[in-house]
C-alpha cells in the first residue's frame, strides 16, 4: 500500500491557468482567486465575497439534454472580469487546487467541486454498482473535469483532512464509498460487496467498498460525507 501524503498546507498561494489564488484559514478555509485572464465558474452557494466590478452570471454546461434526463444542473454560476472573488463551503475541511494540463482529465465524487477556471470542461459519467448509491444525492454519477486545449485549475473541498495516494500500475486499495474525493482518469474503480455471516445468526450485516486500481492518484478525505436525501 502506498504511503499517504497530506495534500496541502492550511495556507498556500499559487498561480496557474490565468489566475493567482490563495487558500486561507484552517477550520473552514476560504479560497480567494485573483482573476487575471481567466473567468471562473462555481457552485452558486459557495460565493463568499467579490470585488464590486466582478460580474456574476450563468454558464451553460455541455450536454444539456443528457444532464436534464439525468436530473443534473443545466447551468452553473460564473464570475468574469478582473479582480478578486472568494469562496467557502459550509463545512470543516480542506480546500485545494489541482493544476490541469492540456489533455489531462480527472474524476471527482459528487458534491466535492468548488470552482474551476473557464478553460476546464465540466461533464459527468454514470457509475455502475449498487454500492455507489452511497454517494448520496443522485448517487450514480461522477463529475469529470478536463482541459482539452489550455491549462486550468480545479478547486475541490474535502471534509476533514485530505490525503493523496499514488498507486503504481496494478496496485489496488479499497476505500469506503464516502471517503474518496477524486481520482485520475487512469485509475479504475469498481464496487466490492461483503456480507458478514455467523453460523448462529445467519446474515449479520453487509459492507460496500470502492476498489481502485492504479496507475494514478486518489484523493481521500478523513471525514466521510454523504449528501442528505429527501427522506433524511
């Protein structure tokens, strides 16, 4: 098993993909982006503050008919202009940026996305296996982000602390379905099901795992999180 590496320090400052950004705070961190040559899109409820001359509008997502049939959002919020805008999620955890290069793609668990530069394409794919229903929300989709032409930045939020594991080709690890955040597109994922039985009582419970097979990176959060459903 690879050695886990804590993903980022509580306060970092970076520049990439037409923006400069810094992550501030420890318990509920804030992402502040200084937009230079790139617009930024984000989930509407994560905006915390902005310069007054930054415009906020809506951005249409690709594959609108497929998204509508899947019950996924058709539009997302976008900030444009030159200046600073800041985001935060209502939950203790860890905010970090992933720098993407042309041709690079990454898969992200539902409800972990915070923001991205406009050079990053945002799509989705269906996942198989009943164990993936434990994602919460729709439970059967993974967000996919890619940079087809230019460099870009994707920012994610993890609950608790965030660790990155790098798997070698063929190396495997089992992760509780609520514990992973992202994986490289090269990492394969399948659902594992285990039933506990005893000779006296018969079936005594069951458990699901997501099994990841390298090569590539996996992001893991120390505080597993499930989106509440309408019945909760």
